[in-house]
């Protein structure tokens, strides 16, 4: 990539963060940054929305991240939650199933939802319109990049006119997909493997009465493995493995597609919107950071689709890095905090990818005897109640947890380092129950029994934190105190509608739990030890515990 030589005739645009790529990961990242006041430029090579239904599924963790961007209703309204996922053999006999309608991991949302990617991208891009400090530059590509101790200078080019301009950013986030120009610019190699077998992915629209298979299915046919499922907004998704000797051109013929989809939808009433042949990859970048340049999503990692976690993993990257960048840019954290991005995310992503690979081995039995053995064994072991629950309740999915990183002690210890649940709460002024995250704010939260709030001391002064006082079920909302002006950190009182919060704390013999902005547990504490936890948080952020208060909003002129 060529060196950057800014024109003397055009002023260099300056931003806090440049996001390269405006697919779902890039657009979500920009929304999360903008919500925290970060001046952001989003660079997208395509002059028009992508328009292709590629990614298809998201999980409860992803919905919680959209919730952090205050886009939950807009995103969720355009998705569907499948009640059931079945694994069937060639004859259509079920040998395993996941009862998703009966599964609740406690994060406030259904464990799996299907969406239409063009609609999702429109929603995320529309979200950027809320922020005057965000600019979306379409039809623009990255052609040059140079960084120094204080920032990164980008050379951008208009894909139509070739006109070039320079942009100066404090940090650059490469969200530009599997063929990332950002990754190439900083010369980070990919490692891993690709699957040899190509697949045909077909998306289309179909009336409800023309659907022949209404549940989500992995068709474990040893001659032609397939995945089929109804999707959002009247769509249907089907994927079929190609057999040896079959060509891309042959598989994309209308008559071939009609024959393949016929068992699942009426082909005469199925309107194909996309039909492409592709191969799976299990790849990961050698490193996810080079100086002030970070990689997120497919630019950093790619995994097989059998667990539906490719996009979700990119959204987790965005949720992990965005609040850390906002803290650093505001001066509320030392730049060393950014090192925890890859420390936390890489092991979890690898575990998710490896689980997807293992699930694929179940799905992709390629001969009759292996498939028969798989079907027989899985049916047999599911007669054991605990094993059946493990499969039906999706318990083989890796839990959201970090082994090491920004947490008390620096490593996972019990629930420290795991995602906190999101039960229902009541707050003063609300007309009904709400989800917990709506009361937590965009910084750290100290959540505990109402009486424990009195023990927060000077060690918390200056930290971006809100105290959430938990009252037991049945507490009248109208009687909750308003202590926002009593000198304590920002405080909100909530009623624990279903007793989940109080039960969680009592089970762990704790009075308080400290949550990070991404809702992972930083620390547990008894009321008497909360001052020490405040010191631990200050140390983890690399800031003095007694300095004047800072917010998550970047201050103008600061260059961390």
C-alpha cells in the first residue's frame, strides 16, 4: 500500500476514530462509538448498500449489544426467533433437536434470531443519523496508511473519480471483511485452513403457504448435506454442499436450484434473491492490532457457519473495544487498556470457532456407515436426561466469558470475567418492567442491595461509574428514594421484579457486583470491601483513584 502524501491544497480531516468498512460490524461499531461521543468517520468502498442477504443469524448476546447501541427495537422488530432446530438424517428422521423456545440463557433475549442482512444494514446505518459527530463516506476506499506515535494518517480515494484526500485519526478500526484492506495495509497475515467442499447458498422470498418445511433443519444427508430455514420478512435460506464434479455454473442454473429447494418450498413461488457458491474458512489473523490500528470481525477471524457465530463474534469485538477506546480518548483510562481487547476476545473466538468445527463434523458425515453410526449414537445418548438437556438447551455453546483481561485480579475467577444476566426491573417513572441494561448507563455500574450504597467511598471518586441500588420484589416504585444529588456516584434505584438480582448476589455471598460497560463482571465484593474494589478498578484503568471525575465522552484536544 502506497505511502500517504497529503495534498497541500486540501486540509486534512481529523477524527477520533476511522472505521474502515460499513457492513454490520463496522456500522454497529460506529454506533457504539458515537453513542459515547467519539468523533467517527466511517469509510465504505461500496457506493450503495450491499443488498445481499449473506449473514443470517444472531444470538441473545448480539441482541444485547444492539441494545447498548439503543437500536434494540429497530433490529428486533425485523427478526424472527425460531422455536426449534432439528438435525435430520437423509430420510428426514430427527436424531437431535434444540428446543430454542424453551431455552433462556438469562441475557434478556431469545437465544437465536434470524434476520435479513440488507434490512439490518439499513437499520444500523440509519442509526448513525442520530449523531452529528459521525460521517459516513460511501464510495471511498483506503489506499494508503501511515501511523506514528500520535495517530494514523489515511489516504482515501473516491472509487469513481479517483480523487484523493487525507484523514488523520487517533485510531483506525478495520471492519472491512475477509479481504480486509486494513489488514493488508499493516501487513498482518492470516493463518488457518479452508474447507475443500464448496457450498451453494440460496436466499429467496416465499409466501407462507408455499413453505413445505417450517422448522429450521440441518439435513445430515451423507450424499448432500444441507441447511434450510425460514427467515425474517418472508424469506427462506437454503445451503447445499456440492458433490464431486459439480460446477458453480451448473449449480446456479434455475432448474438445478428449483430441484434442490423443492422438498422445502414450492419452487414455482420461490423468488431467488441470491444464489452463490462459496467455501468455508477457519482463519484467524496472526495479531489483531498493529500500533493504533485494530482488526474486528472477518478482518480478524473467520469461522465455519455451523454454529451461526461468524457475525456474532464480530459484534462481540465491537462491544469489547468501543467502550475501551472511548475511555482512553476521554482520558479516563490509560492506553494500555486497549491491549486487553485481543487478550479477551481471541481465546473466546477460537473456542467458538472450534465448537463450530466440531458441530460441523456431526453435520458432515460423508459416508453411509459413518452417518448411520452418528444417528444411532446420538439417538441413544439422548435417552439420558442430562445429555438430552445438554443438546436441547444448546448448552454446548461456549459461554460469554474471558479468561484474562480487564477484571479484578486480571483473570477469570468464578463469575468474575463472565457476562452478567439481564433480568427485568422496575424504575421510577416507568410504566412497566424494563430490562436491566436500560438502567446501567454507558460506564461501569456498581450493582447491589440498596443499603450497600452507603459504603461507596472516596476510592470511587472520579471513576465513570453508576450505583444501581437493588430493592426486593414487591417494593413500591413510587417509594424509591432519589439520591442523585447526595454526593454519591450517579445512582439509580430499581426493583428486582423476579428476584433474580438478589438471588444472584446471595448465592455468591456478595453485597455488590461491579459491571463493566459491556456487562461483564469486573468484581464481586462484600459491602465492607467496596473501597478496595474501587482501588482495583482505578488500577486496572491505569488512573489515580482520587482525581477529578471523568466521563466516557472524549475531551476536545486530548490525544492519548
